[in-house]
């Protein structure tokens, strides 16, 4: 998988959580689809990703894999699913059985990454802000903390991750990491020097107009579009205009 991603062009990854969106994202030509545990917040309504279960992740992974026939799909291993190397291997295999092409784990979990890679499972790392364990959402890697993140990036890269997500880290730190690892770096709030970029599809589409983090650019405003469409439907039903002749059977 790494060989296919390395090249002159930037790698584009997006999240998807269902069949229809996965189809559309694939048709748009993205390089990777991540079934992120962010689904806990944007699909299931949890306050954080900490409540997402393996069953929920596998359910959505199957749906995404039915929609994305040719784009590599990465399953985000939820909190607790890789507590030990053996538990991680058991659960990673479940993601592959569900149709995923690889898995993502958060943090410098050396024994876990080593176990998965040695068993032939493609692993995407994730450093910087780690939503599964973070007490607050903030930039990670300023000052001396940046040296820790840099060392961790070298460690997970040496262990054989094919890609490394860098979340909410200073741009120059992400640049330094990108220049010193073999794996493909994918940034989210990590500046322009990463090998690729990822966003949560719901954020890109503007599904929640109250959520406006600095690193997210909205390419649509579906929140307004959906509200307007539903309001128009409601008005026509209440006014007796829908269904009309064109939408009725005789």
C-alpha cells in the first residue's frame, strides 16, 4: 500500500461512515477512505470518541466497504480494542474480515504496531492530538513536547507503519517529521508540508454549522441545504401541493 501512495502528488484521504457517502467519495477519486471513530460524534451523537465500540466500528466499516469497491479503506481501531498486542491482532483481523485494507491506531504503541505489522496487517499510525485519550482538544507539539512527538514518529516509522496521521501539530514540526520518515504523513491541522491531508467528511460538507475549528475548511454548507429542503417539503405537504400528479400513481 505504501508504494502506491508515495509519489509526487499529495495523498487525499477522507472519512466515510456509510454506503452512499463511500460511493460518492470514491467517485470523486480520493486515495484513501478512513472509517474514523469520529463516527461516534458525527453519526452516533456521543460527546467524544471514547464511547465507540468495536461492534459499531465494524458495522460502519462493512457499509463503507460495500460502497467503496476499489479505494483502500482503513478501519480506525476504537479505544480499548488494542489494549494488548494479542487483543489488537484479534480485532484488526475483524476489520480485515469486514472488508478493510488496514487499520489505524493512536499513539506510540510499539508492541501493538510491531505485532500487527509482523502479522502482515497494514498499520496507519496517529500522533499529535490523540482524541481517544486527550483531556482537551488543543495543539500538541510546541516546545519540548515537539521533540517527544518527533521521536515517536521515528519510532513508529521504524516499526513499519505505512502512513502516519499528524493531528493538530505545529506546521514546522509536521514538516520535520515528513522529511525524516519513510511513511506517508497525512495531516489534519498540521500544515501544508505533509504528504497528504485528511478531513472528516461531515466537517468538509458543513453538516454542523456550530463546529468551526481552525483547521477545517468547509467546501459546502449542507446544514443549510438540508434544512431548506426539509422546510420546503413540509410546506408543500401542509399546503396540499405534494404529492402532485407527477408524483402519484394511477
